[in-house]
C-alpha cells in the first residue's frame, strides 16, 4: 500500500542545509530579495488567491528572531519565531482554512509552524535553565551559559497510527474529544526503548485489549501540532475481543469493509457514513482507510 497526496508533505522548499552553518551567507541572503512568511502567531495568513502570504524581508521588523526555512525559486525564505507556543489541537476554523490551502503551501506552512512553535517552547536550556539563543539559521538553539553551552535541536515525536484487521473487519476507536459518531485508527506515541512494531502492539493492547501480530509499515505524515511524525501501520488480530481503556477511548469497535467504504465516501463531502464518520482527508488515518479499501 502507498499513501499519495498526504497533507503537510511535498513542500517545494529547498532546505539548503549547507547554508544553515554559514552566517555570512545567510546575512547576505537576508539583505537580498529574501521573503518573510506571514504568520498570525503560529497560524497561516492566506491571501485573496488562497495561498500563503509572503512579505519582503527588507520591509519587515527584524527585532524578532528569524528562522531560515530554505530556498524557494532561488529566493531565501524566513519566518519569525513565535512568542507563544501551543500544544492544543487546532480549532475548527483553522481546520477549515487548512482544507483550502494548496498542497505545496500547506507543506511549507506545516514545517514553518513546527519550527517556530519549537522555538517558542525552548527559550531556556533543558539542562541548566539558562536562556538559549538561535543558531544555525534557526535549526538549533544554544545555551548561553558558558559552563553549559548545550545544543538543542528541533525534535519530531514519532507516533504510530494503525489499522488492525480481523477477518476482513477493521478496529477503530473514538476519543472523548472527537465529534459525535467519529471514529479513527488507534494511535499513540512511541516510547523510549521500543521498536515501531512494539509500539503498535502495546498501544492497541493498552487502548483496546487486542493482541496484534504481523505489523507492517504503510506510510507516514508530518503533523505540525505541534511536531509529530505519524507512522501509519497495519496489523492483524487473531482474537476480536475488545476491552476498552476508558481513560483513552470512549469506544472501540470492529467495522465491516462495506461500513468503512461508506464512511470514506461520505467524508469527501463532509458527511458521516451510516455506521460512523471517517477521518477527514487531511489526516493520515483517512488515507490508511482508503489504501486498505483499494487493496481489496
């Protein structure tokens, strides 16, 4: 199975890693025809054409720290670091806006959001508590304490998200925060000291009491809320008995192929299926369901 058209992937930006360590080159680029990505805090600013809004960096207030995003059509692109970070899920209005942004712009925005949000949440050294300063074009923060000088880098948190199959049916669950009748693939963070396969097995058992085997990788999605990598997997179960962890899920149940197909078809027009509501197209869970249906 493959997952084409994943939201937040496919940016046209050249990340130009070789420029991050060249302060003179970055300064020269910033003084040239560089562009600044307009953000409302960490949310996107969208123009009348439906695309991201860029401003000339030379006209911008440079009192804030600037992060080098990369090169786009040969021009350097920057974003301001945010003053306040957020780990809260986006509100419905942002989801509606995200659904309208062209795929390449959405990928650029996703990377920028994760990066500026990381800076907002890492202004102090995790080792000694001293203030940190931006380095390497914004892809590092360095502790200002001469006795420490710890280097901190933007992190991506790996999350497994998995379809569990038994006799042609899929196990899906709903969290308390989901809209009514919505179900999705089970998911959870990979913990220290475990493989992806072990994380899938642990999370499914913890949340639904189901033992799985034959875990396989399907595809991945960068998820900038705040900065995760969703790792899509598929697994098989021999025993369909469900024991729900009610601290994690409101419900979990098995759905037939026909019910999944109906829900996925309905989701493209924003509707609910007869049995449940599928995840929206910008979520990797939606693509996992589609790929499973197409596999037959």
